[in-house]
């Protein structure tokens, strides 16, 4: 399967715990994007990363949320001290070219459903 | 405020019929507009991407149009199939192309 892989598909955490969401981009893609989808809402941009660099994190909450895309391994979205409001579907997408090119489709994974008890 | 509004919110049609979904946006400056299909429980799948200079783009039975002057786009689905049942999402990219602004989607149900 050469698509974007996200795991786990479902994650349950208690309030105050940490959640780690992983995303392996499509082979050859070096641009990764994270989005959050609340029930009955559209996807909301969180952060855009290239290998080892955060390019745009304008959509990510300033506290408790962090993202990385190391030289080796998947991209990680980390949520510390989770609260009930963090319950959502988190989608990762990857692309092969720079966003400025205008015609690069973003290929999405099937998301991680995070539930906070 | 950058917004993407879609209509109708939901739509039910019979198999074999055509339908058109609408998208209005206020994103400025604007780079490109995309239509995605999202099946329940899955990630969005790209259907079309149009830059501001393109008026129409087709992908099989899907045809998207764009009027950059009025900031409107439409997605026309021809000869609908049961597998077309999904949420169709209009997405507008800012000029930098880094952030995508998503509409809430139109939920299409195709019945036999």
C-alpha cells in the first residue's frame, strides 16, 4: 500500500494523558500536513511540515500540541494533557511538491479517531 | 474572514440522475480551488484542482467549474452511481498554498 498511512485508526485516552498520532507519508513525499475534523465541521488546517522543519503552524493551538517530521520515521502529532475538547478525527496528508506550485494534490490518510474519556 | 460555504448541505438523488453542488468562497488572495470526495470513515480523495486561470476541469463523470470573479465554483456529477454517495468538500488554498480552507461539505445520497 503506497498511500498515506496513519495509526492508530482509533485512540482512546483519559483526560490528562498524552496522545501520539503517527503519519507515514506516501513514498517520495516530503511535505506533510495535519488537519482536525470535529463532528459536523469541516477539516481545519493545523500544521505543515517538511522533513525536520515546521513551515506553517498557524492552525495549531499554542499549548499542549506539537508536531514533528524527523529525518527518519513518520510524522508525529503529539497532544499533551488531553481534554474532552480534543476528541476529533485527525487527518494527515502528504504531497510531493511545494504548495506554491498550485497543482499539487494532497493525498490524505484515513485519519485517527481520538476519543477522550 | 476567509470562508468557504457549500450548498446544499445534503442532497438525495436517484441513481442515473445528474446533480450540481455549489461552493462560494471569500478567501483572498486565492491560489487554487479543489474538490474532494470523502467516504464515511475515510480520508478525503482529490477529484479536481483548479487555479484561478482555469474555468473548468473534468475527472470522469465529475466536472468542476470556477468563476474567480464571482468567487463561485460548482461540481457537476453526471449519471450518478450508488458509489457516489459521500461527502463532497470544496477546498480553497491561500496564496502561499500552505493552508487549505475547507467547506463543511455536501452530503450526497444516491438511491436506487
